[in-house]
């Protein structure tokens, strides 16, 4: 009898403890992006893609100089991130294009891709614009999603590649003879 009573008390204690612990359990929301304990738009946390655009996020703390100052700083940060992204993507695609068409050696392809990627990043950043805005609720930090149309970037790349190869007559002849223009259009499509 005593064993039965101890077992019953133990089972009751386990059930009561389980019941209490589940009531005290705090459930955190399953959010994609949390900033300062608040759910933020998913684009704020990065890894963004937007159909037809190259995009990047920039942020800046709220400044004592005002929201305008902070917004310009966030825009500058986003443009810097965008330039790095464009340079990397353009360089990879130009090198792939040069290898697939056989135009020039690896040294030439690297020189062209480096030159074109820097040039394109400079030119296209002028056409970049703010696409989205979000402000953190507590700190008031500003987050901007900035983008530039992919068609604009791709057109500038094609012009830069053509220009680079035209500078060397032998490479230009090779470029035209190997249907490289079609390959360039495939690698950098414009509508």
C-alpha cells in the first residue's frame, strides 16, 4: 500500500510539473528576420533577390544629425555592398564567357573581366535607387534595400566587353569569328 501511495504521489508530481512547465514555456515566433526582438522584413537580413534587379541592403544608426543624414549613410553602405556584388558577378560571368568562347587567354580574360567589372560598377551605381525602407522600432536604425535594373548592368557589361576587345584588333577578329556576340547575349541578357 505504501509503495502504491509513493508511486501515485510521484506520478502526480510528474504530471503537475509537466503541466506547470508547459504553461511557463515561452514560445518565440518563428520569424525569418528578427531585429531588436521585433520581426523585420526578410529583406533586412540579407540574402535578397528581386526579379530583374541586382539588390543590396545598407543600414545606418540614427544620427543626431537627423534622419536625412542617416538615410544618406545607409544609401552609401547599400551602394558599396551593391558595387561589390556587381563586380563579383560580372567578373565571374565575363570569365565564363571568355572561357566558353575561347576568346583570348586566361590573362586577357582576367584583365578584361577586372576592367569591365570595375567600370560597370561605377556606371550602374549612378542608376541605383532605394526600393524599400525599414526602421528598427527601438534604436531607429535605418535599413534600405537598394537596387539597379539587371538590364542596365547587363547592357553596360556588353558594351564594356566589346570595347575591351576592340582595343586589340586580333582579339576583336577572334571575338567576332567565334559567335562570341551570341554567347555574350546569353551570359548577359537584356530585354
